[in-house]
C-alpha cells in the first residue's frame, strides 16, 4: 500500500515538473516573439485589416488627391483597403499629431508634406510632435514645382523685368500666400530671399481665396504649386513668369524655368507617407516596397503628371533616402522660416 502511494506521488511529481518545463518554454517563446515583433503584428500576416491613412489637409486639395491615387494602388497590392481620413487644421499639425501618438502597428499612417514636417516645427508654438523623431519615414509619393504668377495686367513681360519692378517698388507690391506655413508661403519666402526683394505679404486662409483675389487684381502676385494655378494660366486670367523646376514642364511648356532667367530659385513641394516611430522595420520595408511598386504603375504616373507633379526617381524612394531628404529640407528651410516667425517676412 505504502509503495503504491509512493509511486503515485512520484508520478505526480514528474507530471508537475513536465508542466513547469512546458510553461517555461512557452514563456521564453512568447518573450522571443515580443522582441522580434514589438508592434504586436507578425510581418508575414500584415496587413490583416484595413489601414487608416490620415491626410492632415482638407479633402480635394493636391495632398489629398495624390494620397488617394497612390494609396488606392497600394491597397490593391496589399490586399487590404487603405482608408483616407482628412484631419485638417492648424497647418496640418492636428492630423500629424494624431498619427505621432498612434500605436506603432502599421495600421495608422500619415500622408505628410512640407507643411507638416518642415514648416510646422518652426512656425507652430507648442507643437505636439517632433517631425524628425516621432515618425518613421516610408517614402515619397510625389513632388511638384512652384510657379510664380501675377495678375494678368502686371507691368512686366519676363522674370527679369518682374524682379526689377519688385526691387524698385518694394512693399508697394502685394504678394499673396495661402497662410503661414502653407506651401505657397514657403515658396514666397524662398523666392523673396533668392531675388532679394521685400514685397508686402498678404496671408489668406488657403489657396482658393488668394487666387481669387489675384484674378480680381486685388493683389499683385503669388507663388504656388503648379496644380493649383495651371488652369488659370491656360485660361489667361493670370500671368506666369517662371517655374521652380530644373526643366520646363509638359503641362506648362511655354513657361520658362527660373534658372533660364538667371535666378537660382529651385524647390519641390513634396509629399510622402510616414508611420509612427517604433513601427517594426519589416512592416516599414513592406510598405516602402509596395509604395515603390505602386509609383511605377502607368495609371498612377499619369494622374500625378496630370496634377502637375512628378514621381521621384526610383533611387530616391527608400525609407533611408526619404529620411535624409526630409532632414535636409528642415535644415534648408529653418533659417528662412525662423526669419518669418520673427516678423521679418509676414504681416
């Protein structure tokens, strides 16, 4: 009897040790999985549900349209929908702050731009994110040059005459822009610095009212993305002097580059996709590869070109290259924007 009891206790002891061993193995396996996949999502199964893409600007604008074109193709390749959500306000900072605070699991992305990542850190007090540290860059979506346009009866026939007129008349010339930190504001500031002119800057709440006043002759000139003003140039309701690209644009073949007139005025108004900081590298790499492939589709290229933009070169589309570019843009623009925020370039 005693022997049977002892054998039973021994069997229970062995079973208990085996169970503890299994628990230990399971625990170590779980820890290993968490270390490999801190976002809580296996890369092999990503994405397993729709991805939210926050556009921090109103629907219908250039940033919104480009994001929709590109992410639709990305969603087709990933086998999951990419759902655009417009969270506009405060120069693109409200939507950007939401993404910066989102889980780093690859299911909330930002369609960011110059405004959200370059202008906002300088011009927005108490910003709730750091554009260099709080995001993981994925890649470019598109870029577009600016174009210098004036009211149709402005007394200058070319860019050189235009600059001479601005130098002679100073702050009597009124330059419109779409608001502090907007792409048109940045384009204005760079043009003024490169041309050595000091017109009066007139801020509007967006491109549309600024353009309307330019057409009506209430302001003298404007620097804005090609996509926003190309129809009016073609219709002859405003006059175009130069584009900020290296070469003339197919959409505006008769408008020279600034360099053709001897002005070193070059800029691209760019947009790209970002994830929250800490998003696992396998997910970043998968999104970047999908974005790269999407940008090669003829339909995507055609739509971006129709908007007056261009697809970045393939060699520039990696997350590392995009990160380097964004950091270089911040360094390039910070002195100009700091001068503006100090009150030397706005009214």
